[in-house]
């Protein structure tokens, strides 16, 4: 079905009444940003709608059905085959689709489609259960997409995928009707209202089961992973038409209906695990071991060919022996899990005994050591990004996903490698889930040249013929058919099964409005159309593969743009500029959506498979607009005056508060901030009072206690507690008290008031001034620490991160609060945990420093109950963004208050973050040292014997 040139006026008018303006997007930057998913296709929607309720979905579908307007649903947009894009109406999930309900002690879980897969597992983890599907994108992918694509993964296989573990479904059909298989009255009503549809489904099932040849073919196809076409196994596995309908929805990729909720039968999440890496001399030997291992108690067996191993052999942390492997080596990464350690050891012995007769080139024995275990899995997980990181600018990374019969796996691997060579994909690598015969092959491809498109077309023709015809395998094992394989569904399944799929489509979506050209298409060349451009934009982000893994941790996700979308739009702007197209309107919108509302704290880099920090691009763009160099220079040279100025501004604000009161000042300040576009900082009740005094005692030469150099950050030197805060002791005093309690002599660096890590300058794009201040501070710390003899304690984690990143002088030992408490104080203190629950906010810098779990562990020493709010990663305050762009902070913390309502207090390691957390959490947030100091006492010195 072709999208209309323009959406019908009546449709748009009705949508305006149904969906508030702030959740409808048709501007050029939003439609462009949403026009991409993780695939190598792009369509620009005419309208993007963010839905927050099932009622809105029902209303939209009724309107679309009535006026034949195509619609596409999107959850996280991490799918790889082009199934989450639209040139008509794109419906995306908002915040309110995050419900979950654990049942029967974790045996089942009911989930709404907006729940991230990893978050579902997090709530099940205490019960040692998990959902069956385990896609590589589980930290970003949402349940709606996981079900709609029948995603699986490394451990899932076919026994634990969504189809096999489905217990119930609530869905909305194309006409807007709703049925919930777990609600008796809903089922009864639906059986009456849609009796004709159900009768036809039942008849399709009976006819299919009666067709013994077709039924046998379907059963045979699904013995291994297969997501090509619709889930025809529903017609042979179930008699009840509602069961058939529910299971057809699994893997339907949004072409048959909208999944409003799903209930899974969960699977065990065994706590004990071990992994081994066994390298064989050739592919044949390696693949012969797979059927043997399939009979053993293994949870995963991953195959890596020599090309895969070679792609990561030079990465940091890789064992040196990987480089020395023979040219035809092929490896199996084996994992086993068990409920107890003794059972795990039994399983390991059984597994290794089963393959002793296979000659091995290199072997890393089974290990439960997390260091060894993680290193082995790092080899596997780094293969895909390794290709992405070395590709030419302007090309994309394609990951294909096929299944061979296990008994012909070795032949399939070798034939694929021959095709790589035939079509000159020398960079291609091959790995996969060996137990299922499921192979992924990754290669780079450009689409800006007709010859390159023709090469890709010829390659895919050969691949589809090889896999589907010669080997009788599956063209898509777990990534979904999408647009990518829609033209080849009939080739794989044959005419009869293909026509059966079309019957299902026309029965459930007679108008053809649901995700047209996905799974099934009349266009034999749909896989070669709407290919996504990947133009050069900036060397910082040119390696981006637009996977979307970064999006869940971005504070502006849902407010303006995500890191992926920032890159998409910037790429488009640069391409248009090179083509001589006017980009002034896009750039005007990008200033706010792309630059101003980016926190630039770099959490996206932690999730990015190719290590891109989109914040670096944003800081670079800010640097181009940083036209106040003279002011920046003056502030850098007179920093103590700037700190005094901050105190003065806080003093003025405090005075205004006393005169105007909380409500009037809040309202007036918000208006001024908005009118001035952030030039006037916003005051809130959580705004600090000025620090009244800065007492820095001189060290005593008589003091024999061990020394610690205390670098008090500029915010700690300027900001005291908020007026409403029950804790009125300044951070400096509490920190010094804790350090002295632990037996340290606290030394402050000389000229402390002039010192700054440089972060305030760096965040505004003044890189030169930022480095100047950083180096000045490092020099002062080297002097204060007597050439590095004394540890340096910095009370603010973002400042610590700024100082230690790329630190060339290894004499300096700079600690953030978490690491210093962990390494220097814990053994000097006795803890008495408090009864009152504590909320923990792990700052971006704490995560970058690798101290996130340590912070939580320290909090648990101090409090019997610790709450770490789900879904809050970066608070969005970002130094001063909470003052100047307060909507970013408010959006990032919109779920905080509900998450911490049982808590008495919150802790963090950044004073500015604590301002926003206190404002939006409804409880006071303080530095970690307050909690530790309050709930610890000095450990008594050992009495000499």
C-alpha cells in the first residue's frame, strides 16, 4: 500500500482532537529524527504521534482504518530489517507503557510493551527468574518489539523464545477492537463481535493441519530458529482460533495488530555460570562438535570463525594467543549455568568429556572467575563493533541473520565465506548461535553508488538462493523479515505457504494499513529501496551505526533528541550543505533540540558499541558558537572572583526568597529564565544558600597523622545547603569531619579558591580555557601532595573524572568520594546501618569512573534499605543545565518522585546534581559523606599484645 502524498485533512483534524499538540510531531527535525531505526533503511514519516494509552491507540487505528492511512508502530527502534519506519504515520510509545506485574512467585510476568527487556529481568532477578528472549539489544529493546519480532538471542534458542513462552496477550486489531486473552469477559465479547474472523482463522488452521505435506514443512522449518514471514506454526500448534491469533501476533512485526500487553512464562536464571573457549583447527571439526554439545547441559554455544577472531585480536585485553591462531581456526564459546556450584561442576565435566575426541588447537578451560568469564565473552561481543569501527565513512554496517541445518553447518559456513570472496566483502566476519544453526555475518556496504547497490543486490540473490533453496534454511533466524527479506519469503516458504500468509494478512488487516511492505510485499525490489544514506558529518560520530543502544540513558530522550537522532540530523545537515541546499531552518531547530538540550555527560558512550560520545560533538559545536572568549579568559584568570560572584548571586537569590516567598519567587524566576532563554538562572526551593564561611586551616608540622589532600570543588566552595534542607552543615565541614574520624590529617591545596578542574569551561565549548584550568589544578595538587606521596580526595565526582581522564602524570592519586571511601576509609570505620530507606543516584561521572556498584555497596553498609530508581541514568542537571535549561532536568527526573517516595533521604556525589534531585524527588539529596559520617564511627585501634 502506497502512502498518500499528504495525510487527509479529516484524519489530521481528528488526530488533533485525540492527541495533545506536545505529542504530535510534523516539523522537519522531528520527522527526520524519527525516520531512522537500526536498519539500513529510512523513511520520513509525515506525522509522528507519541501515544500514552491504549485508548489513544484504539482511536488512532479507528481513524486510520476508516480513512486508509498507513501506520507503523515503534517501541525502541532497535530492529534491523526495516520494520520500524514509515512514510505515513509513525506511532511511538510514550512513558506510560512501563507497567509490569510479577505473578506466582516469578513464574509469570505481565508486561506492557514499553518495558525495556533488561528492566523486566531486573525485577525478576531476586526471584532467580528471567524472560526467555535474550537479544543482544536487551538493554535497549522494549517488550513490544521483542514480541513483535520474536527476538531470541544467545541462550534463548527456540524453546524459550516469545512464541514458546507466551502465556497471554492483550492486543488491538486494525479496526481498533481490543481483546485480552486473560480476561474472560473480553474473550467472550470478542468471540461474538469477531466470530467471522475467528471462524476463518479456525478454518485456516484445520486446512493447514489437514494438508499433511504443508503441515510437515511448517513443523520442519520451526525445528530451528525462523522469523521469515508469519508464524505459521500457530496454525499447526493450536486449534482454538484465539490461541492461533495470539501466536500469529508473535513475530508479525506490527503488520497484524498492536501488542498492548504480554504475559510470559518466565525461565530459570541460574546464579552459577562458567564459560570456556575451545578453538578447533578448522570449521569442519568445530561444527561437528556442535550436535554433540547440543545434547549436553549447555546454555549457550557461540561460533566464531577466524575472521571474527582476527577482527578483535588487537583490542585491549585480548589474549595474545588469539593472534597466533591458524588461518582456518574456528572457535566455540561455551557457557553452562546451574542452580548450585556442585551441579555446575558436574555439568562442566560432562560437557568436556563429550568433546574429548575432537582435536583442539587452543583451549581456555571452563572458568567461573568473572574476570576470565567476562574476557571470553568480550571476544564475542566485540566482533560486531569491530567491523563498525573500521568501516569507511559513508558506508553502513549490515548484519545478516540466517539458519542452516545443524548437520550441514560446516558446509554452510564455508559456502558463505566463498560468497564473501566472490562479491569482494573482504571485511566480512561470521559468528552465531551454533546450537540453532543460526549464523550472523557482518559486512560493510555503501549505497551512494549504483554499482555498490548492484553488488549488494547480487550478493543477496546468491545468499538467498544458497540458504533458502540449496540448504532449506531460514533467511531470517531472529532479526525479523522486515523490508529486507520481504521479497524472498516466497522463495523460502514456497507458493502455498506464501499465499497462506497473504490470507492471514488480508483477514486481520483488510485495508492493508498496518506497516505495509513489511513481512509481505508485492514489490520484488522493496529491499533495494529507501536505503539509508550515511554521509560524513564529523569524525567524532562518523562511525555511528544508528543502533539506538544509547537512547535509554539519554536525559533528553522524549524531550527533544537522543544521541542517535542528534547524529542522524547532523548527518543530514552536512549532506544538504554539501549539496547546496538551504539548512537554516534545520540548524535553527538543531540549536535547541540538538545542542542546547544535550547534557553532554557522555553516558551514551558507555552504551555505544563503537564508543561514540555524542557529547563530544555537542561540545565541539558549542565551541564554534563560543564567541565570548575574552570573558572566558578573564574568568579563567580570576576564578576566585567568579566563585565569589556565585556566592553573591546566591546571596541575592536567598534575600529575594526571604522577601517574596517560595511560590512567588519560583514563578517569577521560571518566567525570567524562559524569557531570557536561560541567561537568567532559574531559582527553585532546592537552590543552595551561599556558603557563609570557608575555613581552611593550615597544616601543622607536628601532626603525625597520614595526610590527605582535600580538593574542594568550586561548587562546594560556593554553595551551602538549601534553606529548606534539614541538613545545614556544609559539605566541606562534613567531609573534613569524616576524614579526621578515619585518622587523616586534612590538607587543602594552596590557592584553592583559584583552582578549577575546567569542566565549566569545557561544557560551554571553551576547550583551551578548560585545559588551562585543569593543568593549573593538577600542578597545585602535585605540589600539595608532595610529588604524589599523599592521596588526593576530590569531593565532586564530575571534577574527579575531568582531572583523571587522560592523566599523564601517574604520580598523582586522585580519588572521587566513592573510591576513596572504598579504598581508604572502610577498614578504618565501623558501620551502624540506619533503618530509614535511602535513595541512591549514581552520577554519570561515577559510572564513567567505574564506581557505580561500589557506591551502592557503601550505601548498603549505611542503610538497611537502599533504593536505586529504575530508568534514571543521567539527571540532566549537567553542571548548570538545571539552572539554564530546567526542562531537561525536569524531564530526566520526571519519574523520580514516585520511585523514592518511601525514602527519607537521597545520596549522590555531585552537589549540582543534588539540587535537581532534591527539587524533583521531593526529598533532600546530600553527598555520600553525610550518610557515611552519620552511620559510622572510628574503628578502635588494635591493642598491641
